[in-house]
């Protein structure tokens, strides 16, 4: 092989390109593949490093080699992978002269690694591509495809921190994209980034939106709908989550999901039991079971014990000072919100027993939710009571049903069945009152 390469180096520039290309086909077409890798390595090193081979000839030869490797002429996948890696390593020091060929080889190597499910390795290979400079300018649409692919690969290995860096780069170019497939992949990455970043409300909304896209496979749409329900359940309790839950609850497709039971209980403000939570926990991904830390201030506030003798007859207090996981926190906040629909007030100790927290931790959680506007109520620290407030609409309706005004039948907004039942009772009472009031005081009925 060395003698053959030395001979070709002495050939004129016009014949060199065709001669080297013919040698490539000869090497790859041999029945014995044992010497293919060292022979191709020697050829590439000769083309790249020797001054007797010009830059134009070098690019012509390497472009042909890259084309052959990309067309699948080499049937053995391991041999093809080795050839691509070795050729890439040989050209890399001269990347300024052969940038286009290096980029194409990197895309090929990324394809091979992705087929082998080496997600992070494939992403790192793509990160080395030169997108902002080179022999030909790369269009924004092509750059966007590369960035979205890197994000998707990193998320497969749950490397959300590095994925967010490339997602931000993609976000700057998405306005110039016209390819529907790339835009859908970007939106899916957007939802997954929010999911991994524990922005569960945003993730649920985006997953639900994607579950309606007809261009996506039906099984994938079902998977996105399931992800939307999961993120909605994990989101912080409050009005915003209630809107997402309502939207999902009204979606007729969710009734077939295995998580429908917990979705319906959360939408209807039912208290969740430990067995139901355990069943749901089995469906979560590792990042959705991440541990959460309790701040030193919250730990200090939560460690206080209730020494009030009036609480002696109340349930024994737990020793837990706060939720341990994202799911734990979501369930506790939901149960706290659900208890506000049942009770007018509750003691710190009673709420702690309901949430499996110390009285101080239960007070801390209620205080935070009230501060953030996710729970309507007030705290009486002297009597160790939490007072819950109903919505203004309910207060007004109660006043009208008591005779202070008229009750009008409201549009059905999908409210929990208990609230709708209450509204029907108020409406019936108001109608009975309207029928009875016009009777004059002197009216009398005939006897018998």
C-alpha cells in the first residue's frame, strides 16, 4: 500500500484525483476486509498531509470517500463505524481546509451512535460540528435542525441542563423555520424541557396541545396526553392547575388512560389516599421523583410542637417536617386545597394529621399557599386555627338563596358535582320562595 501511495503522489494533479478515488473503490471492494481500516487510514493521511497532493484534489477524494461511507457501501456496521471514526480523527487537525467533509462525517457518526442508543455520545459528536462558519454558509433552518436534534438526544439521557443551553439557541432560530417536522420536534423539546425543569403547568399545557396534532402518530399522541395528565397532577395546587385539570378532564380521550382515576379525583377536589398515590408513583420517570430540599427557615418553623392542652383529643401528630419529593408536595398541597372545600376551619394539629406532617409544617404549607394566592384563607396563630374562605361567587349565591336577592340559573362550567348540586338546591329554594311570596296575608283556603 505504501508503494502504491508513493506512486500516486508522483502522478500529475489532473490524474491524481481519479487515481485516488479508484484506489478507494479497490480497497473497499476487496473480499478480505481485514486490511481495509489501515489502508484507508494510510490513503486519507496521504491525501491530507502531503504537499504533493493539492487541496482541490484532497477535497475531491475525501468528498468521494464520505459519499461512499454515507451510501452504505460498507455493509458491516462495526467496520463502517470504525472507518468513519478513524477518518474523522485523521482529518480533524486540518478541519479549516476540510470543514464540509468533517461536518458530513460527524452527521454520519451521530446517526450510527443514535442507532446504537448512545444518546449522549451522538449529541457530543453533533456539538463538534461547525455551524457558524465554513466553506459554505449553513442556513438557519439547517442549524435549527441540528440544535433540536442535540436537545432531543440529550433529553433521552435526561441531561436537561445541557439540553436547555442548546434549546435556547434553537429558540433564536425557530422564527425562520418552515419545516413542520422540525417545528413539531422543537415544540416537543419545549414541553420536555419544561417537564425536566419542574415547570409542570407549562409542560402539561404544551403536551396537551401536541396531543391534538394530526401529523403525529396516534400512539405518540396518546403518550403526550398521558404526559400532560402526569405533569398536571405534579403541578402546584391552585387556580392555574385547576384550569389545566378541567381541560384534561373534559377531554374524552383521558378516560382510557391508566391515570384517569387520579385526574378525576384531583379535578373533583377529592382527598387522595396513599394507595392511589403509590399506584400513580409507579408511572413516573426518575426526574419526576426528584428529592426536594427544605429550607432552614421552613425546617425551623416546621419543627415546633403543639403543646396546647386543648388538642389532647385530636389525632397524634406526625414527625415529618415537609414533603420529600415533587409528587409528595403536589399531593399534600392538593389535599390541603381539598380540605378547604370540606371544612370552614381546622387546627394545625388536625391538618398535620390529614397531611402526615407536624403541626408546624402543616401551618407552613398553608401559609405559603395563602401568600401565593393559591389558597383563600387566614391563619389564627393564637388559637392555632386555619380559617378557609369560600369564593366570592359562592358567598353571593348563598346570600341570594337566603332571601337577599334572586337566584339565576348559571351556565354549567364543569364545576365539581357537589357545587352543581348546591346550586340546584339554591335554585329550587328560590323558586319555591317566588311561588309562595305573592300569596296575600288575608288569603284563606276552604275547609274540607
